[in-house]
C-alpha cells in the first residue's frame, strides 16, 4: 500500500494505491491517518481509486479511521474504485461513509 498526502485548502487528501490488506496496507493507513489526526487535520478525502484490493483487515481499518475521526469532530469522505465500492457494498459498510465518484466532488461536499 502506498499513501501520499496532499492538501486542498482545509481538506487533506490521502491518495492510496495497491492493496489495503492485513499486515501492510492496514498498518500503513493506521499510521498515516493517526499522524494527520494528531497533527490537527479534521477534513479528509480517502482517494481509493487506485486501491486494487481490500480484505477484512483493510475494511476494519477504514471503519476504525472513521471512528477516530468522529471522536475528534473529523469527517472522512471516500472516493472508490469499482472493486472497493463492491467490497463496501457487499459488506454493507458503504452506508457508514459518504462516497463520491471523484476527488473534486468529495472536496466540494465539505463546503
């Protein structure tokens, strides 16, 4: 899992690529997100368009990130690939998140 971070105004965008899976992807996301949250960031877009696979550990980490964000008055929006959208839909976790087709739409939703 590769994660790069960029800012657009007050919104922090995490561009993810690769596999969000147990032992590497979930840890990478946890560490990157915790550092940003501890640094005071509160508005996030998780750009998952280039995430090729996600297992239950990755799914669990997404839910944990959402919980951590809400505890600190933060918000996460997701931009999904067809594969990750399917995984979230099948697991019924998709209802927990606001999802968007592109990063621009997700950023605009914060206004």
